[in-house]
């Protein structure tokens, strides 16, 4: 598989899993303590935002490569 496709798939999985999975996981364990629900929400959100940052960085680097060529 192409290196670029692997990176794109990893970023999309991280975005979906992080930004959508966090609230779903938090609601799934509704009767947990507030601290546990906060961490169930925050951990995937952090992963999602890291993937969003990677997506922006990767997009800018690809744009720069095309301008130089």
C-alpha cells in the first residue's frame, strides 16, 4: 500500500475514534464517577486533536512539496 494512503487512513481513524469515540464512551459508562467519565471523554479527544494537528501538518508539507516541484 502507498505510504500516503497509510498516513491518511491512520489520521482518519484517529480523528473518528478520538472526536466521536470520546463522547460515546463517556455516555456508555453513564453511572461511573464523574472523574472516570471525564477521563473516558478526554483521552480519546486528545488523540483526536493530535490527529487533527498531524493532518494539518501533513497537508502543509504536501502543499510545500508541490510548490517546490
